[in-house]
């Protein structure tokens, strides 16, 4: 099994919306992929409650897949690409880790 973790820092405003509004849109867009993209085993998006630290990221995606090939299929899926495109317009930074467990 593969754990796929992505963390983001978002702009204070983007696409005419606040950071909080954009995080909620992105969270919903990603969570709506569960049951739609068959390779996803689990997926959750958490919003960071630590707003004081300048080094903290704003949100995290924690998802699981059977294989790295399944992660690649998820990333290539047009429905994921649509969610990722909006995310890219709103973010400042992104980090990712994929590991086997």
C-alpha cells in the first residue's frame, strides 16, 4: 500500500475568494473524487488549525492507494486534473511524500 500525502500553503486571496473559501472548495473537490476514481482507497483533506506558525502549511491531503501505478493513474485522471488546476491557481507552495506501508 502507498500513502500519498500532499501539503499546501495558499494565497490569502485567489480567484476572487478568500483563503478559507478556496480551501473549502479544494477540500470538497478532492473529497468528491472518492468513489469516482477507482484507484483511491482512502482520502481525507485536513485544514490546519495552527494559524500562528509562519512555517505551518494550510491544508493536507492524506490518501492511500494499492500501488504507485495507482497513484499515477489518479494523478492522470481528468477529474483529479481539474481539481489540481484550481488548487494550483490558489497555492503558494506544495510538498508531497509517497511511501510504502
